């Protein structure tokens, strides 16, 4: 059965081009188009598409507001189009906050210059998020009124000084990813035993921004292990994402730079478009992205360097995402005696990367997303 798609954009040119690209795939059917957020809500209710592609800057009602209403009234996987700028990154993160599953850069030049590449990327994204858990994870959005976009500057409060305790927020702060309450897992591994880990390494892709926030906001400021984060994300987005996490978490979070030193209570996010490695001296190396690799950053690269540098003293966690990135790096970690956790299927947006870990018999434990942060504290404190 074809995947039914609703295309939403105020640009007639972009609507036509996206519709043409999707319709060229015989397994995808464009069932309708909309020119603004208000029309998008009406069409979503009437047509019940499997996937919605959404622009964010539109008249009458912007895409983020539309996503919030759609998630409230008829939860549907949404693929956002975004610009590759810092502001585009901020808006895209707000869209994920509102309930969008994934995003693609909105680049008119690529559409005309590399049509085959654009077709492959767009159609693959549509197929993958059509199989996401957006409808099946017990989604329960907060009332629309409580999910208003953060006011300008809401996420720009000064970060605490290094080592300062960060009080836990009493309620989700502005800009926090508050949507998608996953259904309880059918089963879960036993609570972990404590070990003196020298590094916690977390890899993720689609659904990762939400998942990482859910995990990291559970960690105390005195979390004793250094953390590295590998999230599949464009170069323009990782700095904004790290800044957002830093404002919301009690630990410190920053985009990794070459020469950064691993330290307890600090999470370093791999920069988009590059590769991140760690060495035995506790330093981070940032290398140019290799065009031969599909992912920049790549979970396998970081996990592999951790296996070489830290032997059996690594706790690696693989969260929601498409594909199998992380599996081979996890295999190296496992061979060295380190421990691997995977997110369970019920709480994943896309059960791809964790499934690859489980099917390869590399997982020492499988946990629901809401339990992972708590278990990290139990394992490391």
C-alpha cells in the first residue's frame, strides 16, 4: 500500500517540486497540498495522511503552530523542511519540540542541481518516518496553549559556571521537548550494577534530539563520568542543539572542539559534518568528515575510538534512529569488555539503530527511554 503524503508549503514552486519528486516513487501517493498551517490542519483531519511534509514560515499560521495542533488532534508523522542556518536550527528544534519526527534542509539549488540525490533522500525519509512510532507510542500531547513557542531569549539565560550545581527544573522549561510519552515496554532488563566507567558514549539519529534531552535532564550536576554524544545532524544545527541542552540540563553540554578535555559532568556533542574521536589521555579529536562515510558524525567512529582508548571502561548507549550506525563500534566495545545498552522498541521513534544492536546480540541491557537516565545514575554514581 502506498504511503499517503500531504505536502504543506506556501511556495507554489516548492509544493509542485516536492509533489513531483514524491509522486515519481510508485510507493508514495501525494493525497493533497496546503499553503499554510490552517489549511494543513484541515487537510490532515480530512485526508488522514501517513506523513506530512511541512514548511515552517507560512502566512496565517506557521508550521510549528500547525504541528502542535495536528499532534493534538490527529497525531501524524511530520517531516519539516528547514534552512541550514543557526536560526533555521533553532526553529527546527522548536518543530521537534512541537512533535515533528524529522527534518530535511530546504535547499532549492540541490533540487535543480541534484534531482536524483534529492529524490532518494526525500523518499527514504518519507518511508522511514511513515513507519515511526508517532501513532503507536501512546502519544499524548500537552494542551496547545501550554506549548507556545518560547519567547525570544527564553533559552538565553546565562549558563552556570563550570562545576556549579544546576537545580532541577520544577516543570519543563520553555523549549523543552515535552511531547511523545512512550508506552511502557513489554519487558525491561534488570537494573544495572555500579561500575567505575571512564566514559559514557551515546549514539542516536532520528528521534534523537527528544531522546537525548529526556535522558540528559535526568542526570545530576555531579554525574561522575564524562559523556560524548553522537547525533546525526547537519553542521549548522549541532551548536544550537548543544546550547539548548546546556540550558535545560544540570550537567554541562557543549559542541565538541578539537582538543577538548573529557571531564565528569560534561557532555560533548559531536559537531555536524565532522567526526569525533577520543584518546586515552582524555582528549577529543575532531576530524574532517570523510565523504566515503554515510554519517558525519558517525557513531561507529566514536565508539571505535573509545574501545581502543578505554577498553572495558565504557558504557555505550544506542538510542532511536534509522539504519545500523553504532553496531560495528559497539562490537569493538563489546570485544574489549565494555557494556552496551539499547533503547527498547516501544519507546523508539525509529527502531533501527537499537534493533541492529539487539539483533547482533551486543546489548547487555534493553531499557525504555524514560528509564535510561535513571539507570545511568545507578550505574555510574
